[in-house]
């Protein structure tokens, strides 16, 4: 993990609430998690880890504390045959594939800090839970756009990332830690991507590149509280920082834009 990410967890804290909009109050729908049958031994291991650590339940509980849904939304963890996570408008449910967890785990494991194997294993577990939170909250962003017909300017994938970051960065210490894990994970994925040959067709994907998501998530966390997360800025006295000064200077404005973009539409659906 980058030295800029270390030490941030103890600095986590709440962020001010977003603005208001004149919209009718929705029903009290929630995410309804289930762990479905695993097709392979690897998927079975992932299922056991997720269920034993109550990962989906934790995400569902946190989402229920923050936002209202017009109906219950099934949240499936299952074998998909590919590393993926997705919201399906037709069936109105969210799927998290066991294979996605399996694909990212060895990449994270290569870079985890710690003096002992146990420490590295504990850090790996925390980061896997953290990035799983961001993946699923990203899909919840898609669900909100679909269910509440929220207009999106630009790429919806970027808007879903912004929603997930907003929800995590404005949460308690644990959920800010999940945001830190997400930054770390996208950094690792970007490094892995850089090592391989990326076919030109890959740039047609609707998602931003892993390197872009790495800097975006770091920027949004820094922008949410520049004093608290000052170690994220790359500077002469902080060579282990992530954000170049030009980008860091824009991050508070970027975060305010996210609040303004999502705030009026989320306000009717935020639980008090």
C-alpha cells in the first residue's frame, strides 16, 4: 500500500450532508443479500469468506442506514463464470460474482504491507472487504439511476463511482477505510494492467481505466477533507503522496461537484 494511504484510517470522520430537492418520499426498500451456490472450489472459498465475515449483510445494513429504495433489491453473490459485478434493470437485482473476488485477491496479496504473514493476511482481508463494498455500492449507484430515473451527465460508470465514493467518504471510520482500500486496489490493478499489453479494443469499455479510477478515488477522498487527508497530495515534503499538485488543487471542487450532482436527487431518498 502507498505510504500516502497509511495513517489515513485513524483520521476518518463524517462529511457534511448534501442538499435538498422537492420530491415525494419513496418506500423503505432495502438490499436483500443472499449467498448462492458456488460452482467451483475457488468460488466455495469466496462464498465462505464473504458469508463468515457477513460482508453482504454489512453492505446492506450500511446502505439501509443511508438511502431508501422504492422496493427491496436482491443482492446476489454467486458463480458467474467471469469476474464481474452488475445491476440488471430487467430483473432489478445486483449480482456480485465470486470470480471477481478470486481475480483481485492474488494481485492485492502481492503488495500488502506487514512484517509478518499474519499481518499481511489481515490487511488483505480488510482490503478485500473494502473493495467489495465499493464494487457493490457502485452497482447500487446504477440501481438508483435506474429505479429513480436520475439523469446522468457524462458516463454513468463514472457517476456510479462518484456515488460509491460519496457514500463511503461521508461515512464512519470503517467506511472511509473501505475507500482507502479501494484506492489501493485500483492502484494495484493499474500496475498489473501496465505490465501487460492492453488491446486497443479495451479502450472502448465504458469504465474508466484502472489508473484513472485510482486517481479519481484518491482525489475524491482528498477533496472531501483536504486537511484530514493531506498525505494524499504529492509534495516536496511528502514524496509518497499520490496526487500531483495540479490535480490536488482541483479535488475540493470536484468533490463539491459530486455533492451538487447527486445531492438534489439523493436528498428525498436519504434516511434521516
